[in-house]
C-alpha cells in the first residue's frame, strides 16, 4: 500500500506595516468631532459608499485605507460636501460636526471648519505665496491686514514652510517644488483655523523626501487638530494614524486603534488586505 503525500501551498508571507510613529505628547481624545451614520453616496443610480457609519475623535488622525475604487475618496469628500459639486452626485444619511447637521449647513461656511487638501497640489497659479495662504480669509471678507499677515505667518509655520518662503512671499506659488506646494495647500487650509482637516492621498504625487515632510507635519498637527487622511499606503497609515478604517466595495469592513488594527484584525478580509493577498 502506497502512502499519498498531499502538498498544500503556503499562505502568502504577511507584509504587515511597520510602526514607526513617535509616541503622542497627549493621549488621543475620546470626544467625537464628526459623527457619520448610514451614509450613502454615489453618482447617478449607483452607490460608491454604502451605509457607512463612523465616529471621528477630536485631536486625532484617522486613516482610511482600501483598494482603488472602494469609496474612500467619495466618503471623505462627503464630510465637507465637496462630493456635491460633481455632476450627478448623490448623498444621503447623517453627518454631524460637533452635533450640527452638516447637510443642512452652508457649504462655504462648512468648508472653513472642515478644510481639505487634495491628491495633487493645487495652489492658485496666478497668486503669490502670501495671497494663496490668505485666500480663505480674503473670501471671508477679512479686512484687518495685520491679522491676515499674522495668520499667514502662523499657518506657514504650522505647515513647516515659513523658513523656506519667508523671504519670497510675493513670488508666484507655482515656483515652489511639488512638496512645498502641497505644504502651501495645507497652510492655506489652516489659515481659516478649521476644526477638521481632510487629506485625500496628499502624498501620492510626491517623492519620498516630500512625503516624509508631510508625514512629519501630520504628526505635529494631530496634537491640536482633527485629521482624516485617505491613503493607499498602509505603511503611511501605520506611521501617522491613531485609528485606521478599512473600506471595501463601498462598505466599512473594520476600524479600530491602528496598532491593534494591523496586528490583530478581526475580519478575514482585513487580514487578507493588509497581508497583500489582494488589493
């Protein structure tokens, strides 16, 4: 009688993110800043976001990960109603900012409280560095020039850009490097003193050095600002976030404290994604 040997294919090697973020100066807050319930959003008849519910804690970084086309960017754009600016866009459900109904707020006023930085740097090409940072204040009708100048400097310092541009504030913003332009866009968002800052894959068009500067900036800002970042880079999510959210095919599959999320995922689909079995 012969013995049959059954060979099984080994599971793919786990490729879990490496944790390298420094310890926070203060523990993440447990106070909820944004509360999303049953959010559905899409284009025309289809939903890209399917009944997602999520709470966003104050003074924290929440990273949203998932494969391309899973609804990450659509979700984040709903938080300050940028999604509605697209033709055929639909949005239903409940989004609250400090208890206030976001879908009932004036969109312009909302975006002063919930700022956004996009995938590619988008400084206003005909405006100077100074004018770019001050754009939101100008739009809001701020006439106090001393206040505007002070806010421009404060915002550029917060964005770790002041020392690089302080002697050429009147120069065109398009003369900056890609990484500097992205930090300028962050400074522009910070100038109106938002409650929440949304970052939609802010490093995808940047080189590794510029990416590291943006990540350092996120770690500095999280002590005084609530940040939601969409990223395709799981290593980046592990480095900068307090909480991580995994989306798949428009649904929120799992969310939790970042270290626990990556080391002890509760859902098999999360495990498969973070170890590279798909995506």
